[in-house]
C-alpha cells in the first residue's frame, strides 16, 4: 500500500501519519558521528558533491566507505532542501528524504541498521527489506535481489546508495536491470556507488563506470601509508600436488589447451558462444568448461594445500582468531574434518546458513573455537571481530575477491600494526597467478616488504614453516 509518511510503498510503512507530516524532521538530519571523519573520507564526500552528487567511491575495505555514504546522504538532503527553498517549490517545513541503501547480502542489512542507530538515526525511521521482511521506511536497507523485484522503491527514493557496486556488472543480468530503472528515473537523483576495487578496463563494468564514474580512490597502499590500516605481511606457502593429482592436472590442462587451439580461442566468453551453435564445436565447448571445472576442483581439494592450512592453524595459531577463505563448501568441509582429527574445533560460515546461525558462530569465535572457515560469505562488507591472521587457499583470479579477503584481516585496531596474510598455493599451477595478484593488491612498500620476506627465495614450503619472525 502507499506510505503516506515517506512516499514509498510497502506493507510496513513509516509510523508518521499524513496529518503530522509537517512535523517531520528527515531521519538523515539526525546523523551524528561519535568521531570526526578522516581527511580522506572528507575528500571523498567533497569529490562526490563536486561531480553533481553522482559517482563511485573506491575505498579499501576498513577505511569507512559506509560512513562516507551516510555523510553524502546527509549533505545531499541539505542541498536539495536549499534548492527547494530557493525556488519556493515546497513549503518552509521539511520533507522526508527517502534513501534506498542496496546491499548484496542479507547479513549486511542488520549490520547497517545497527550502525545507523549508533549514529543517531531513529530506529523507527530505518527499514529492512528482503525475503519475508518488507519494511519501507525513510531509510530502507534492501538487498539487490529485492530491489530488482520491486522497482517502484527505486522510483520513489530520493537517493540510492549501491554498496559493493562492482557486483552489478553487465553480465549480472538480473541485477543489471536495476540500472535500467535508475536511468529511466530522475536524471538528477543523487547516486553513490561503494566498492573496494573495480577493474576499470573490464568492459563488464561499462554501465557502472558510465552512470557512477569513480570520483575518489583510496586503496590498501594509501591507507597503510596513512596508518589507517594494518600493514599486510604476505607469507606465501608453497605446496605441491601429489603424483596422482599432478597427473590429473596435466591431463585437464592438455585437454583445455587442445580444445582452445581447435576453437582458436581461450576466452570463456568466446567459447560460450560456441555452445549455441550446436554440432561438434558445441560439444567441444562443453568439454572445455567441464575440464576447467574439474581442474579448479582439483586445486581446491589438493591434499597438500589442506595439510598446509591444517599445520598453520594447529601449530602457529592454535588459540588465536584466524580466518580461512576457500572456494567451495566441499573443500572447506574437508579442512574442517582434518582439523577435527587434530583435535581442533573450527566452524564454517557460508551463504546457506541462517542469520541466527551465523551470529551464534561469530559470537563464539575466539571463545569456543579460533579457526573460522569461510566460503565467500564474510568476504563482502561484513565486520568481523578483531583478527590478525588470514589464510587464503589460493585458486582465484578475481581481484575484487582477493582485496575483500585481505581486507578482513587488515582493519586497524588498537595495538594492531601488522596483519599476517598466508597465501597457500600450488607450485607450477594456475595458483601462482593468485599469489601475484595478492602481492599486487598489497604492494605498500616494495623495499620494506622485501626485507620481511623469508629467505630461500622468499617462499615458505609447507614442509618448512619457520614463521616465528612474523608472529609479532
């Protein structure tokens, strides 16, 4: 039904009635941080305003993107209010300022609600919109999927914030239509994109970069130099495939190369086009993708990679919070079993868990157990308790994913100046590309980092983990 208090639609609307509307004080006006924004945050807000209150802020995880967004919203409201008064287009009293805050996962909805209430926003002015919970308020935190299915909320908003905007690429067809509706709406509506990283050369992001061009960048190396983030110490852990695994890896790789040679391309998108053609080339394309999938699965399940992770957790961090990032639930379950056999309890966080289950696991982390095993769920935006060490079971070439994983461990807290990022990779495989990207993402000071890398080609093998120099 119509929401007379906010002008938005939903089954649960603002508690303010039409008769009392003139007494409304827009919720965002109540925003008050219990701290001063940093210089880089202020510069981001100013850059966004200068660009007509449209654009993306590309800020490393842990540098306060959400606070930047809230401040941008407050200023956008003030600017619109001033314009209305100067043109006498509305009465002198204030009007609601409807903000739609899009997040990629349900777990982030309540996190943002909690943060807004800490910053002085009345709880009754904040709504959560996902699944069966559909509360439309002056500030509505909504998942991308729900927004795509309820486009009227987009039209009725005065401002839209896109958290983790890189997820809405041109290949994400369902989410991509959100931008189609935004384009069709008010061309002057304030829009803000938030992300830790985005490949500006990738054509998949053309729509994002056109509608929300980057206005300010503040990457890991900038934040570490400013002491806003802990310095990441990258510790490569080299593992080898077993004889049987190596044989399978070589077979998969050989088939992939042969098919690529026959189809005259190794680009997944180009090979996908062969699937629609039918006949022999279609069968080859399906075989190509199957072999790529099998090879990736092999890397995820590689025995020595999981052994190395088990040794790190049980011998180097047996009673300290540590996060482990893997690609599949199956591989992380195998790691959990190996840890259990060593007498070490661990818990798994993944998207299929209910919110209450996730909250229970996080509340026990560091008390009942210390190894938290994640399959993507904690990579995006979620604030976790203080953690100084992370293990990346490398087998991804996605820079966004890499930066998010590193960001979980380098958040600055009192007494924490460094963070340990163990990158377990398989030698002479595609894992080495991931290691290069991890180093690229954290290349704060090449000379200083060089001094901190271990001897023996600056790589630690899984059989020789003398890491005491890194345990600070």
